């Protein structure tokens, strides 16, 4: 029986200006361990190191390109050697038309790495010739000519995310307005429209995590209506975040001190959003425990 392939390695290569950095960032957001500008000779040692690390580095992406100079000439042999070993190896080649590449280089005002004393098109032509063999043998080819960075990242996410992986990770953050707005919040909701349990003697020392406070807060007129309506309003927002490749979002819920109302509402809202497809939810209480 052939030995199963355990270590997953994605080699990202292609034309300069075709989007390698965007792909690397998107893979990193998906949990891949990404190594940029790796000489082909280092691919095998990288895989061996990952295999010794066990499950610590199950998915590795290595960006390999002509910036390696003469070292890049060994890339095809390195890939063939890896495929004969115990790694599941795929090659992703990023391509684009000459016109698209020229436009991108002109926008960033940088020379092509193979341009030398020639023109930008001379550099692109030289790279195409050097890349022809590896493009022909690549597992996946993506033409990025008509893609912006968000569309390319979305394609990468669809292609390389783990099955059932969350499209967007949401943090529900409770806080107290008197301590200031959270600087990293994407959206802010205000729970101060509800009566404050602070003024109820038997609830003052408790928090929104305690059942008595939770029942008090959610039992107030409009509380459940707010949670249901806000959760429903956020569903298309989070779906849009996924389409636009925004993988992390922080939704803040505030009250005066961040101890009672915002905590209870944040917990209830998290329960609602956990049912939204493609969303993974966590809850954090910034000001819980402050005096």
C-alpha cells in the first residue's frame, strides 16, 4: 500500500505583478504557514522540518519566483523531488496579460526584476520564457488580468480554505462607554436604552454573565426585539464581508460601565450570530472586572 501523503505544500509562483503577495496574504488569513521568496533548494528542508513538527505546520505555502535569480533554475527539479516524497504538493501559477502587468508596474513605479537595462516589456518577455515550463506543469493556473485584489483573495479562499471553515470570524465585544469606545470596533451598538441593573441592589454586584442579570436585562421591553432585529440586520453585512474577503470583524456592544447590560446583550447576540452560515463567533468582555 502506498504511503499516504501527510504534509500539504502549495508552491505559489507565476509572473511578477500577477498577485503573489495578495495570494500569500489570503493564504495566511486561512491559517496556512506562508514563506515568501524561498529558494527552491530550501523546499525539501522546509517540508522535512514541518514533518518533524507534526501537526504544528500541516499546511505550508511557499512563494517561489524569479527573485531567486540563478537559484530559480532548480525549481522544476525541486518540485519533482518533492512529489516523489511524502508531501502532497500542488503548484499554483499566477498569470496575467502583458498589458495588465505593465499597468501594475507603472502604478507602483517599480522596475521588473528581469528588466535590467531594457524595457518593462523586455523583462516580462524574459520572465515568460523562464516560467514556461513550470506554468505548463502547474496544477492550478489563475489569470488575474481582470481581478482586483479582493476578487483574487476571494478566489484563493474558495479554492484553498478547509471544508466547513468559517468565512468570517466575528468577535462580539462588550464594553463600557465611560472607558471609551473600542478602537478596533467595526460596528458599535448601544445597550443604554435598557434599565441599568446597577441600580437594583441585589443585581449591582453581579454581571451580565449571571443568570439573574441576564433574565433582568433580556426581560426588559424591547431587549429581545433588539437582539433579534440587530442579528437579522447583521446577517447580510457578514455575508457581504465574506464576499469582500473581510475575514475578521469586531461588533461592539456598550453600556455605561460594561458590566451588566452590554455583557448580557453581547452573549445573546453571539447566540443569534452563531447560526449564520459561514460565521464563527467568539465573545469578549473588555471592561468586565473594572470597578
